[in-house]
């Protein structure tokens, strides 16, 4: 069991290097954005980012899990190559159709989303970014299936580097600062696709597998709908804030979300990449229920710990690197947004219950219930509490999502959730962070000293709540015992 958990988080770490480098681009560029763009324009950037991320889900058609599932069950190399060619052809035709539709409706969409037709070009750029990302995503799935994490990491980092350099150039030295951000996001993946073409060609062969494509679409369609609903659940709060408040408020909330998003970049994204492959392997071995239970618990543990770290020290970091005072009000939002992250992350383990049993319709059902609740909560809470209302709406919605998944999973591949331990971790988070947002310290040294102390005592406070199992304590003792003996 512990060996399996170690392997899962080891693979997550390997893939994490690439995903962190990719997703941290926006985080690294926050000081640059805040220097050259007002919170109002940053609010526009936030919403354009959401548009291309939504379109990426649509353009990929939810195929990722289906492609990996098909590969894990098929040993015919010739058929695999034709299958990949079929997938690429399907994605190409689908994306071109969507691009045409978006091109001719971009003015209308700009008026609806931004209450102005001036951003229609950005919507078109967002759709082109989604196409480039869709193709590089399929290429990276191939690399993951072939168990080439180093290759994956190298080219992911290369995309990030190109994107980062180009954005700095466009924002600092060009006259197309805003558009330049999105040009950079197109050029980077396209360049890597060109470089990787010789590698990809080795794994494809002209041919069209109609029955396999039909089966893939049938399997993936509920996942697509679920992913679209999930995307709306996660991101609709920013559009509600724009409707009930203004673009500047969207910018402030988006800025805080970008900061807390570093936890997603470090944990959630790499974990889901590794888990997608390892979960099927572990499931096929049988008697894997405890594995999935403990993965969820320690995933929650890691995210809460990082949330404590981020909530305590990010105010000090912002005061050093962010010079535009318009953005300072985002600081107090950070711990509230952090509360939702572990709940949104562990649900990716939960929905494997439906993928393993082939009952992917329950993913859509769970997301649809959450979407309805989230829309109602956002409409009510944001109208009264603005960005704080959005944070609370997300927390309640993600809690409801996991409860719904847990209930549905009893009809599928079932494993336990350690609800009491999730509650304990939330209590510890509040106890360690709340004092630093309600007390003003006259000494920065005293403040930082107490914050470091809070981080250090985090794992030990859990002993008071009987969080750890005996086997976990013994494992840690044995590990440190062997470490001491080696020295």
C-alpha cells in the first residue's frame, strides 16, 4: 500500500515539474501584469483566459481518459497507430468547425461577456490558443502512455519558456501588450508541435477506425459534458462578479485566484496526470479500495499544508513584489479561496469510481447538481458579499460535489472517504491562519517567527486529533531510524 502511494506521488512529482512550469507562467508574470495593466484590464485578461480554457475542453471533446483506457486494453500495435491517426483527424475536423462558428459570432460573444464589441479579436485568439493546446495535449497523452515523463517534462518546460519570454517581450517592449499575451500562448505550443512531429509520426498510420472512434465518442461524451459543467462550476464566479460588480473586481478576485492557483499547479494538475494512468493499473490488480481512500486523505493533507504556507506568507511576498496598490485588497481573499482547493482536487479521485465501472453518466449527474447549486449560491452571495460570496459559494458547492459523488459511488466501484480527517484538516487550517489575518503585528520579525512556528507545528497538531494511523506512525519512525543508521 505505502509503496503504491509512494509511486503515485513520485509520478505526480515528475509530471509536476512540467505542469508547474506551465501553469506558473501566469503566476510569475503577476508583478509584470500589475505594473502594466490596471485591475480593470486584468479583469479582461482573466475572462479571456477562461474562454480559451473552456474552449480547450470543448475542442478536446473529453477524449483523454478514453484514449488512455483504449490503449491500456489493446496490444495490437498496428491498430494503435491507426487509432491515433483517427483521433487526430477527428480533432482537426471538429476544431475547424468550432473555429468557424466562433469567428462569425465573436462580436456577439464580446458584447455578452464584456459588454463591448471591442474584444472580439481576443475571443478569436482564444479559440486559436485552444486548438493549439488541444493538439499538443493529444501529443502529450501519447508521451505519457509510452511512459516518457522526462521527455514530457522537457517539452512542457520548453513551451513554458517560449511563452514566458514572448509575453515579457510583448508586454514590456511592444505596442500590442494585451494581444501579445495571447499571441505568445499560440506560438509556444505550435513551435513544440513542429519539433515533436518526427516523434509523433512514428506512432501513427493512415487509417480510419470508425467503430473505435464511435466507441471513444460514446465513452467520452458524458465526460465532455461533465468537464464543461465542471469548468462552468469552477469559473462562473468570475463572470458573476463582472455582472454584479465590475471588471476591476474581477481583476482583484482573479489576481487572488491566480495566487492560490499555485497550489493547483504544484499538486492538482500533476497529480491528475499521474493518477489517470496509475489508477487504471492499480484498479486492474484488484483489492485497491484502501489505496484510493488513502490517496484522497493524503492529497487533502498536502493541499491543506500548502494552503497554510501560502496563506501565511503570501501577504509578505505581495508587499515586496507588487507595487500597484490596486491589487492589495486581494490579500484577504486568499485563505477563503484556499478552503475550496482540497475539495475540488479530491473529487478527481472520486470520479474514478464511475470511470472504472464504465458508468460515466454519474460524472455528468454529479457536476450538473453542483452546477445548479453553484449558480444559485453565486447569484445570491456575490450580489451581497462580492468576491467573498464567490469564495463561500465555491466551498459549499465543492463540498456538495464530493458528497454527491460519494453517494453515487455506492452503485459503482466503491471506496471510503475519511470525512472526519478532512474536517480535522480544515479546523487546523483555520486555527493556524485566522490569527494572522485579525492581529496587526508591530514587528515583522515577530510576525514571521510566529508564522514559521505555525507551519512547523502543523503535522504535530494532528496528533491531538488522532489523525494518524499506527501503521503510518511506525512507517515514519522506521524511515527516520534507517536514515539515522545510514549516517
